[in-house]
C-alpha cells in the first residue's frame, strides 16, 4: 500500500508543481483526505525525492535553453557586460526573479512546516489553505480575463521578472502555488499565456534546486544520525522517477494547451478544491 501511495503522490507532485493548482497543498490534502498516516510519506527523504524528480523534469525539458542561458550568464560575468544579448538578459532576469522567493523560503519555511506538516493537521491550517486556494483562483481569473496577453518571451523586461519574483515569494504558503502565482503575475503584466508559463517553468528550476539542496543537506545529517527509516529509502526512487516522468509530461502538454486555451479549467478546479477542503475541515471539526 505504501508503494501505491508513493506513486500517487509522485504523480501529484509532478502535475501540481507546474499546473497552477499548488503542489504543496495537494501533498498535504491528499494524505489528509484519505487518512494516510505513514510517516514515510511526509518524511524529509520522500520530500527530497519529489523535489529532485520535478527538478530533473524541468532541466531535461528545457535542456537546450539551460545550455544557452548558463553559457550566456557566465560570459556576461567574464566580460562584465550584458548588452543586447537576449540570453544574457534572460539569465539575469531569472536570477533577479529568484531573489524574493529565496528570501521568503528562508524566513518562513520552518513556520509553514509547523502549521501544515504536523499530524494531525490543525483545522485552522486547512481552513487557511482553502482560503489561499480560492484567493489565487480569483486572481488568476482576473488576470486571464482582463489583462492584455500580447507580449511574447522575447519582450520580457527586468521589471516583469522582479514583479513575477515577488509574486513567487507568496508561494511559500500552501495553496498559493508557485506556478499559479508566477503565471498569474505574468498574465497580469500582459504576457501571453504560453510565455507566462514558460518563464514560470524556467524560474522553477533554481527555486526547486535551492529547496532540494537544503533538504539534501538536512537529509544527510539525518542519515549520519541513523534517523532515516528503511521504508523511506525504499520509496525514494519511486517518488523521484514518478515525479520526474509526470512533471516532464505535464510541462510538455501544458505549454501546448495554453497556446490555444485559457486558464479557466484551473480556476474552477481551484474553487472546487477550496470548497472540498472547507467542507471536510468543518465536518471533521
């Protein structure tokens, strides 16, 4: 049963990391709804596996982009010049956009963990999460409905990167969604849907890598202390591979979907999910 549960959560992580519906919320909600209490599923080990899986997905899918951007970034440092090179500008835009999210993660991660990763999860935390899910749904709907989506990837500016980075800082709150906040900000700034999603996905790599490296360091300390259970090591490769595969497929098909469709389906899904969490939390007391 644990293996089946880890496969399900790997799929959830891979999909929800890139679809604007909040992976952190779903990784809390799914075990909460079905009463999965195995500590291995909420362990640091499994969390690392899921993060590394989605990181691999975004690195592989955008491998050619990352090759150009990293090379351009190093050239800009060596030559101490950005100039009109679009790859150099984009590389530095990604660096700029990562700063607010990195700061918020360092400052708030421990508090968020206490509120949403205890067992059982306090009802107040779930009600707060339901509100965050619904609030982002409303903002996403407004941005998609009323903003002009006319600017493409090559027209992203430094201020766009900064504002999207600030929006990403709020994603530390379960229910807000990293991709949801960044795609919403991109749409509100006038970027087209595919561009908003593409920049959001590229921006995810440094953030996921940073969180993953910190978690790896913490996991290494636990392993040295002998505090890692054997069941956690068994489901590590399962979570990693499933999250990587589902994440890669999600990026591929979501970019194609947003070329022709709005984000309405995700908006209504978020409203339905918020209602479900609210109702269950109130019933359970």
